[in-house]
C-alpha cells in the first residue's frame, strides 16, 4: 500500500505557542508528524481519530501513549486511507467519524430548510394563521377600531339619519340581524348618501349601505343579500385579518404565541386602510358562503345577492363603455376584477347559483318594508344639498378616469 502525505499541524509544549505546522504521513505502521522543530509517530494500533473544528472540517489524531501530542489536518481524504482498514478499531472510528459528518450535514440541511420553509408556509397559509389569531383579540378593542374608522369616514361623508329612514331600515333588516350570531358583536347599520352601488363593513359590527344601492335595488332580497354578505365579513373578521396579514412575519408569530400587543398596535395605526381596502378573493368567497347560510336561516331569498352581483357587472360594463379610448377599456377589463370591492363577480354568481340549487325556497316577503325604506331614502337624498352629490359624482368619475390611464 502507498504512503499518504498531507499538510497538517501538531499541538505540543515543545513548539512555540504550543502549535506547529508540518507534514502528516500515514503508512502501514504509523501516523507521523514531522517539521524542523520536532516529530512524532503514532502506531496505528492505538491511534484515535475524530472530527472537529467548525462544521467538522478537521480530522484529529491522538494516541494514549503520547498524551502531550495532538495532530490534525484539514485534508479529509485521510479518512479513506486504506491503511486504516487494516486495523478494526481504527476503521470503526473512521467510519463513525464519516457517518457523524454526514449526520451533521443532514441536520444542518434540515435546519436551513426549516429556516426557509417555515416563513414560506406562514405566507402561503396566512389566511389560516390569521384565522387562529383574530379570535384572540378583545372584542371591545375590535369594536373601538371599527367605531374610530367609521368616525373618520363620516368626516367627509353625508349620512342619512332621519328618524323615518332609521325606523324603516331597522324594520327591513330585523329578520337578518335576529338570525345573525351576535355573541361577539352588536351590529349597527348606517346609510350613506353615496350614489355608488356599494356597501362596506368595519370591524366590531359597523356596516354602511350606500343610498345608491338602496335606490337601485329592485327588491328587499337584494338589499338583505348584501347585508348578510357584509355581516359575514364582520363575523369572520376579514377586515382585521387582511391588515394582520400585512403586519409582517415577526408580529404575526408573536401574536400566534399569545403576544397580541404588537399586532394590535399595527392594526390600530392602519385603521384608515379599513375604509379603502378590498378583500381577497378567498375572503369574498367565504363571505358569500356565510352570507348564504345566514339568508337561509332568516328565510330570505338568496337570489337577491345574485341579482346584486349582476348589477355590479352591468355597472362595470357601463363604465367601460364610457371610456372612448380602447386601451383604457382594456386596462379597466384587467383591473376592475382586482380593484373592485367585489372581485370575480361572474364566478361568484355561478358559485351562489350552485348553492341556491339545493335551497328550500320557503322565503318571507319584505318588499313592503323595502319600498318604505326606499321612499325615505329618496326623500332624504332630495333634501340634501345637490352640490355635495355632484361633487362626489365628479370625484368618482375622476377616479375612474385615473384607473383608465394607468
């Protein structure tokens, strides 16, 4: 068998500072170290081999007959030296050292994978994570957050608050509210003097219906379908959870283990986003399903929500047609499903229709109450300053034009 020679080092008191560089030679009888200042030969029969150093990148040799000496090399090819195979004890040590190195690298690889995989899993399943955390937030805090956001909204928005309109609204929506889960929230529904065909919900049970929605609705079922959908956004905490998903991984993990202070402070600072954010497709689909269940429980025809979705499609088509530039129309075609507060409407209509197919169909008729509310809203809108309405319409048109230019 050939002799192997590698660069190495030795520890011994005879060397300056107790360490010296030299040559390590492995032959059929010994592991030898030599340099100008000294040398030693470890008989193979008693040599002890082990890995050490950072990442186990060094091979150390020791011998019980030479307790003051320790040799090592960074050339791990010595572990495969055929002379070691002639000595069972040493060959087992070498094999064990090699297995240990493979094990250590495997552990390191697993840890590195976890470092990458855990944050990735948090991101991919953020809806699930926020679904665990959100219910741990105090209901009183969530209500305070919604109340604060509503107060900000009212600063620049005329609200319809006549006694007659309030009374008609409460009479119409009572069946849905009575069927809703009120164990965590007391629902408060308001009417905004806004011509947009829309409604929105805030944490804590605050819901706003636009006058444009109420006046363009054809029956009570459409209004109550939208209301049930918005109630679902509240009960499922979609608004808080969506902002929570933007809080960052550190705050989310802290909240997951019970420290919600950081996440609460972040959401409080982001309260204005509650007035402008759009829900994710998953949250919208969830609200559709939960809203459908609530309508069924209240014996309200869920076809009204389908009718509302169809009105949204018509509204989007009307706005696209108002744009003369074909490129702007193409941009709107691409952006509207993403920017609308009710995205993927056609798909949602199909999903709702599949749920309705199994519905019992024994629904109550609240059109009398609906017509009374419509009349009260119409009178309240007419009594308000028209300049405010025109100004808001101009703002909506400008916003739509800006979307077309992007």
